[in-house]
C-alpha cells in the first residue's frame, strides 16, 4: 500500500470513530467559547479510545514530518491525550518529540510553572487542541509558549468547528492545520 493510500485509510478510519464516539447531533450545548451549538464534539471520547488515540497520533506525526519542531504541546485538557500519544508513537521514529502541557493557571506552589513537562526556552513547537471553535484555548497555549521563550511553528487541531478559530489564529500569525472540519463530520460540502 502506498503512503497516500495509507494516509487516506487512517483518516477514513479516524473519522468513523469520531462520528461514532464523539459526535452528538440534535442537542443543545454551551461550548467553552460561550456559544450555543446544536451539535457537540466530545473529542476526548476519540482521543482516549485506544484505536482513536493511535490513529490521531499516526496522522499528526505524518502532518508534522515537514516541520522543524522540538516538541508538541497544548492547553489542558483537550491537548493532553493527543500530545501524549504523539510523544509515545514518536519514540519509534527517527525524531522523538517530547510532550508538554499548558496549565490553565500557574501552579500555586513549587516552581509555579505554567508549562508542565520537558519544555525548553528556544524550542520550536507544535501547539495542538482537540476541537477549535474561536481558537481561544489554542491562542492561550501559543502565548504561554512564547512567554516561556518558545516559538510556535504550527497550531493544529483534530476538528475545526469553522466558527472563526482558523481566522483568529492566522490573524495572530500562526500557521493552522485541522485534521477535519465540522463539514467532514456533519457531511456538509465545503462552500
């Protein structure tokens, strides 16, 4: 099987899992952004599933190949399972990637860190989130990385809800990639 076919097969398998385990339609939910939605994506049901997690990690590692990065991290809690599986799977490659987590607020004791894990000043990193609506959580993670002396090379997400997140991140100068959009999950054609 050639590389493109394998990549397509991984994506097809992952989107099936997301639809089955993470997508709820005809519901009313308030999102982190404060917006109300008639569909909900609980991506952790996919990113914490053994097969879903593996697929997410494999696809993200493939996306990261052309980028010069030293680590992958993101804002807790959506990024936690993603960065963990990417770090674990990367150990089997020629480019192991440490993972880090950006806290919601600095630790109140000890070193009072905002970033947990092996993170070093000067590192070039990918910042990941499970679902992006307005991009607020991803922007907080990017800013935390920069405040600690890191450089954000790429921001990526499992699902872009197409509600301004891409635009907000790109307006701040971040390259943004999403594995899927809401249109992929809801079977809506892109217009």
